[in-house]
């Protein structure tokens, strides 16, 4: 029984580590999107790109 609880505790620790890692990656990605990309891509091109991507995502969701 204690082995089960140890495994459960270990699984929880791994989950928290993964969550922290994903949060850091998300933050880095957000900074990249907000600061780096606009410095060399026009706002109009970005808007067109995101509209196209959102349409693709919408179509994918509709297919599900």
C-alpha cells in the first residue's frame, strides 16, 4: 500500500515539473511573439497569417 502512495507522489511531482516547464516555454513563446516577430514582420502580414491559421484551426475543429 505504501508503494502505491509513493508511486502516486512521484507521479504528482512529475506532473508539477512538466507543468512548470510548459509554463516557462509558454512565457518564452509569448515574449517571442510579442517582441521578436513584430520587429521584422509587418502587422498586416501577421494579421493575415493569424487569420489563415485561425481558419485552419476552425476547419480542423469542425472536422472532429
